[in-house]
C-alpha cells in the first residue's frame, strides 16, 4: 500500500478535502490509498526519477510551488 493515507491524515485532510485540492474525485483518492488505479504509474515515475536522478517536477517541467502560494 502507498503512504498517501498516512500523509493525508498527518496533514489533517479528509479524502474529500484532498480530492477537492487535487480537482479529482474522492473515489480516485480512495483507490490510490488502497493501491488501486494509478499507483503503478506513480511507482514508475518514482523509479524513472531515481534512475535519472531528478524530481517529478524536473521530469514533467513543473515549477516548484511555494508553500506561501494561496492557490495551494
């Protein structure tokens, strides 16, 4: 199983709150937490980043988001 549930709970978020922030359904979050649907993709991205010695942001060309950003 993934660490998504523990990390979400550690940050005081419900599945519904995380889903809203991610702009996806609560079912998607639930599936991730139970190791279904999409988790394999995350594992592949993590492995690719490990091999290429980069972050997912580097891999996909995303800019780092500031923790002070009101959009997050």
